C-alpha cells in the first residue's frame, strides 16, 4: 500500500491558522507539539508532521472501508531530515520526506520500493491540476513499464481511490496522487520481478 502528501509552503503561509494554538491542539499530540517548537523551523515542522499523517492516512483508508480522520490518532516521530514513522493503532509505518524551500512532500509505502515524481503547476485551477496530476502519473508509470502512454489509464474505484490500468486491465501497483498550491506528486509501488 502507498500514500503520499505534499504542501506548497508559500500557499500554506497564506492561511494564518497554523499559528494558532487551537490549530496545533487539534492536529498534534503534546510530543508532536514539542517537536514543532524544538527549533526555529516551526512552520516547516508543522507541515512535515501534517504530510506524514496524511500519507499514512491514505494507506490506512485503503485498508479500512471507513475511517474517520482524527489527526491525533496518527502519532509521528521524526528520525532525521528524511526518515520518520507514524504509529496508528500500534502499527508503526515508515515515512520518507523530501523538504524543499518551496514544498514538503512525504511518501509512505508498505512495499520497500516505490517511484515518486514531483511536479509544479502553472495555475491554481483544481480541475486542471487534477488532470495534470493524472497525466504525470500516466507518464511516470508508462516509463516504468516501458509502454506507450496511451496504453495506461488512471481510474478511480468506487471509494475514489485512483488505480492504474494498462490496456484496460487493473494493475497490481498501487497509486497515490496529491496536490496543494502549485505543487503535486504521484507515487506508485514497485513490485519485485
């Protein structure tokens, strides 16, 4: 299973709620808030933890038919600049975070191998971004499979989860799409040959 999440840092700065204690209390445990305040990177720390929680939530929501997202049920630990883990119901799930001056993106995959592609949009139009995200996923997957783009499709299942199809057949690799502000990412699991 795979999940990923991205936050456009400039876009996130436009909303001042992240500075309110009530916001922090709603999203983060006491230990996570200690991490948020542990250095001069409060803003980046908040969004790193958020992307970790969201990426793991996407995995859990694939496995469980219905799940209510309560952010404090997903307990994050940051191990270093890239690695972390999230505990949910006594299960520890590893995360991998990329931090850039413009965005923070986290991928988590229960499979040890995956491919992730980051991209930038030209505008904030949601339907356009969604379409471009799908096209980026198709391009990345067709490159991985060494097939023409036209043989690959992304179709959401009945629960709204995007799935990869090739020549009309559901593929075993799982796909996760995300976008926020002017940045997007796709990630898919890589199966061992």
